[in-house]
């Protein structure tokens, strides 16, 4: 009985300690601490353990860490105010009472929903700091004056409040700007950002401008002399490649083909799934484990619900300071400006850099037309699916009554995903940053598209010297030589890479082959910008083949290691002939396992081959500088069918149609 009584005494004493440590009173519209934070040394009155019994390592406190890193004293006041609020929110989360609709807690005589309570606590602490000009929260998405003049703070007081009743980990997200307003800011302008995690432990991760890395602090809840203090427990400076994924908004895979492809990739490559449904704990695990990726893509039916100002930008700041990357499918989340409404939503990817690149390649930007439908051959088909599902089907339409010219449309047709992505990139950049936006080389070889982008504010250049220092430059779908990136760095340009993912893959494989000392052979056109960019990865080791006869000029022997790749927009007919000669002479040659001719190029050429010999004329809608368009024209002419390239309907000449019955 005495042992039980002693145990209860300890439990009640500890409970009393916590209650007193976080005791506040609501007075005059704000929270006031009724007594200072107690330290664990007061437990000595329990007389259960002598000081020599409990040995705990003393760690650097967050206050000492801020001081040692020379953080601005006014910024420290903001951070300290948030940390004190986190302590109280942590206690309130653990002691909340939940019914089937919400979780509540007592504050004075009022019972408040736990997320509203967290919001009020943070607002009160920010106001009491004396240096915060404006604060805004997801609960109250307006700019509230706080009385100071130095910083503005945006926060989500309790991310994941809907899963508190299930006892899942939840958290607080915050971003701090050196400004007196939040409208128009970008995440990159932040002075600090962080998140608190309320789980088995209470932890805060901070990222501060001028201090390398992201830093984790754990709230000590023990019998040491540091009880009730946040102590430095980890520094994260690199997020490595790792097979761990956290997929939010999985419903979007129903009408976002790219997201479905990404999930399929993870599953096929045996990634580990870790997803709780809470943004904070899912991002926190990336930092704790030092690897992986979190994504929440959008789709027309299921748009992302994450708020740029209150959630996405602050955590992107933490992730990028930790050595990772973030993206909305095109740009870093830190480069997206906050609109006047403060409630902008965005799709999100953050984690290791390679995983975010994969998100950009497979998912890409949000598109208004993701779910538009087209009619092909009498069947209604989602445009996102038409490229693969219809492939070699042919739609036949009669342009006139019986006896007229029959127009036969090949399907699939039109722009591939890589070109669409590049065009979307320029349009999104102009929308976000305004004109002008500089583009290295024409974004795609299509005069109508480029003229339309020029009208919107795109400036196409060939030499980066024509771009003002510090400006933004977009790389075209065709890729660039590596020295261009160095030139951009020298001129402090902000780079946006719209290179087709397949072209990027060729660059990666060529660099790997060069590093192994292999001889590199590229099949393509020497003057094409794509080939020029790839050759520049390893110019001393690379030879370009344009004809089968070029194979005989190669100086290699039967024991030499050879790696080959093709221009992605090459004609399959030309490629087959040159490749046959290469493999006949050098059968040891190796290539990219999945090949390097674009699947869209292959599909469109096969679609035309399927019926072109049954037509009298082929009209290819495309610019004369487009390799894809020229290769399609050659598919027809190589089969004895007269073919022409046109840029628009006005380019079609009536004399072409004399005696013609079928046009492809």
C-alpha cells in the first residue's frame, strides 16, 4: 500500500509540475503567464532520488544556440514567443477531450476547440513579443496587426487537428518574414521557418537565414536540470536519395496520369510507404531519417488543399535548408509569391533532390485542362489517356459529301508531354513573375507557339550574355550544354530547367558512360541543338553518326567499350539503318535499356505508317525547324507519298490537291 501511495504521489506531483509549468490565465484579450516556468530542480522536494542517482547529459538549449549563432535579438523574441506557445499547445493537445466531431480543452471558463485554442495562444505570444508587425494564420487568413514593426509571421496553429482524436502526431507550422506585410512575399525571403511536432516527444525543427542546415530541438520532459527546456538534438544538412515515399491525396491518381505513373514507379521499385495523413509528421520523418519524399499532387477532381503561405512555403524553407528540394511541379515552392488573398493552394513535392526531380518529370505542373475530353473515332477519351490508349488507331473523317476529299487523321498526334511541359513552364513563369522572362533557344520548334509566348512576354535568346544579371532564364525542351549552367551561375541567373525528361535521361547516361571511360556514339544530326547539348557532356569521347557510312569511320576495335544513344526525335527508319550498321560492326555496343527515341515520336510515326500508303497526300502541321515534323514528312516521302510541312492552314496550296482523293 505504501508503494502504491508513493507511486501516486509521484504521478500527481509530476502532473502538478506540468500544469504549473504551462499555467496561463486569459486576461485583457491575451494570455498571461501566472508564474514563471518551473525547472525540474523543484522535484527535489519529492526526495525520491538523490542528485547523484539521475545522470543526464546536458545539451545546448535553444536559447544558447540562438545566441551562439548571433541571431538578431528581435528575431529571437519572435522565435522564443513561438517556442513558449508550443510548450503550452503540446500540453493542451495531450490533455484534450474529444467527441465524434472535434477535440476541446479548457481555458479559464471557456471550452475551445483545440485548433482554435492553439491559434489564440500563438497570436497572444506573438503580440507580446513587441516586434511582430503582422500575424496571419490558417484559422484567420487575414493580416492582423500585432503592434510591432519588424517581422511578419504566418502559421498553421495545429496542422492535422482532425486526427488528434486518433492520437496521431500533429504539429504547428510557422514562417517569419522581415517585413510589415505578407501579401506578395515569397518563401525565399523568410528570416526563419520551422515546425513543432506533438507526438511521443515534443520537437521543434528550426531553419534560420544565415545559419547552415535545419536544427532539431527536443523538449526535455525528465528529472534533469533541463526539464522544460528545448535542447539541441540534431542537425540536418543533407537529405539523401532513399526509397521512402509519403503520398498525399492519392485520390488524384484517378485523373492525374503523371501521379499514377509516379506511384507505380515507387511500388515497382519497392519503396517503403510511410504516410500518416499529417503534413508535419510526414515531412518530419524525412528529416529524421534523412531521406525520402513527400508529395501532394493536384488533379481536376481532387485539387491539393495545402496552403502556400501557412504550410507549403515554411516547410519548403526547412527542407531546402536541410539540403533537400521542393517544387510545385515546375518551380521551387520558395519562389512562388503569395497573392493578396493569402489563401493560395498548391500541389507540393519536397524531399531529396532526385526524388523531387522525378516528381517534376512525371507529374509536372498543375494544368487546367488535365481532364478535358476529346472525341476520336466516335469514342470519348480523356486527353491525358489518349496518347497511350489510342496509339495506332486512325480517325477517318470526310471533309465533304460523297466524292469529296477524304481527310484521314492519325492518332495520336499533337504535342508530346515534354513539349507541353516546356510550354507550360514559360506560361507559368510569366504568370508568376511577370514579363519579361528569358528563354535559352526557342522553347519548342513551333513558330505559332513561340510567337504567342513572345506576345505574353517571353524573350528567346541564344547567348546568356543577352540576359541581365540576376534575371530568370528558362532552358528549352531540347536541353543545354553543361557550360551554359556555369555561365548562368557566373551571371547569378535564376535557372528554370524545362528540358524534356527523356533528353535529361540521355544526358545522365552519357555522363555515366564517360565516367567509366567508354566510347560514346550518338546517332542524330550534328547541328541539332539537342545533340550539341549531349555532345558537350563528353566532347573528347563522343562521335556523332548521321549516316550508315559514318560507322565505317569509327576507330574502335572489337574489345573497345561502346555506349550509344540516339537523338530523341530521330526517324525510326534512319535510326534502324544506322544502328544496324553499328551493331553489325561493334556487337558489344550497349545503350539505355529503355531506348532513347521518344515514345511519342515512335507512336506518331507508327500511326502515320499504318495508313499513309493508302493516301495521295500527307500534310504535316509543324515548323520547318522541327525535327519531329521533318521526320513525319520523311515517313511519307520514303513511302512514295507526296508530303508537305505547313505552319498553318493558310500554307496549304490549292495545286497540291489536284487529283487527290485521300489526305493524311
